[in-house]
């Protein structure tokens, strides 16, 4: 015996061409879980007027009576007859999903001001942006297209709403590294704009039932390798000089930063120092050209290299 409460219809989006969990024009894979053995007959019925006898059909919901991809509430029904050789068992299942208007949105993230070597706080701004939304072609129009016969240019009118950016649309950070923003979107039909439409739009049913995936964007606050260079404070033999990596902010270096300074002098050979600072003091005991290679390793930002020939 099959118990209805044991089984359910699983719907999987195979297309994922927008943020919609189930989007207009997406191919939906359907199956009954857990798997049923000894199926003698199976029939799927969809609210767009189509059907299938496959065990795991792939379906694109259309506007009823057309080949145009549809949107709105979609009902999926399946009837299964099994036969284990002695008894015949019938199982009926039903599931409703919302085929949402496709939404293409992203987060544009950038610096409010350029970073300099004296920066101790960096301001990052995130802005949500969406492409224009296409509304219409309901799965079950009932009274014509969507507006009781009105032309498509008149309704429905739909807007995309940003539900807020996390952690905030503007943040201030104190270290180099990766910073992630996230946001969610929803669609809305205002009743005042859709009085002539079917309830799907007039009562914002599609806005309330549509589901969308969150959007994530990670911004890297990082030095620009091509802008890094080294300067000594003075040039003289047998004098301790302080070497500074320019355009690298000392204040923004996070814990775990490792900077390796390697001096290569024809007479004194190689001297290597490791610290976590954009400054280093070193004495060259002769006037021979010395090569300084600096390797900078910043967590989450990667490795940077800068060199200097000291005469």
C-alpha cells in the first residue's frame, strides 16, 4: 500500500537563467520522491493544459493555449498506478509552484574614494541594479491576455524592489581584504497601476508568491601592484636608511601580513628580513649597486612584488 503522505513531487529548475527559483521559460524537472517501484501507469497534468506520461518529465509552463512561456501559479498533478503482481494501488499527488517573471539583478560595488598610503579607513559602497522586467503572459489568463482583453502595452505594470543590502549599502573598513555584500529582490504590482488586470497582477499575487535567490558580490580592498614602489629616506653609504613601500597603507595591513625584504649586494651578499610593516631600516656598508626585492603577502589579497636598484 502507498501512503500519500510518504510521497511528494520534487520540482527542480534545470535552466537557472535568472534569479527566479522557478522563472518564466525555465525548464522544470519533475519527479516523485522517494522512488516508486512497479509503476504500471503514470500521468502528469499541468495547469497550462498540457500533460506527460514520462516518469521524470521536463516541462516549460506556457500561457494556456499558446506556446509562449507563462508566469503565475502553476499546478502540477500526478496520478500513479502500481502493480506488484497481486494488487493494484493508486496514488494521486498535487503541488503548486509560482513561475516568476525573470529578474536579472546585480550589486555594483566600489570605493567611494581612492586608497592612499595614509588611508586608515576605506569606504565601500554597494548599489543594487536590475534590468527592466518583462511582465505578462500568465499561465491561466482566464479572461484574455492579462487585462480582460486590453493590449499588452497597458498592463500589467510591475516593478523590482530591493529588500536592502547587507551588511549595509555603505561600509567603512580598516584593513585590506575581501568584503562581501548580499541583497534580495522581490517583484510588486501596484493595484493602482493594474486595476484592469486579472487578480494575479491586480492583487499582487505574483509579487507575494514569487521567490528569488539572493545576490552576492565580494569586493577586494587591495593594493595595486603597478603603483607600488620603494624609496629610501636618504642615500649614503654606512648610514642606516629607512626604506618605505609607497602606495601601501601601513594602517590597512591586516594581522597575518608578511613582508620579506631581500638585499643583494656584490660584496656583502644577501641579507633578508621579514616583518609586517611597509617600513624597514637597513645599512649598506659600501657604494656598490644593491638590488632590493620585496615580497608582500597580504591575507585574502595575495602576493605582490616590488624591486629597487640602490646606487
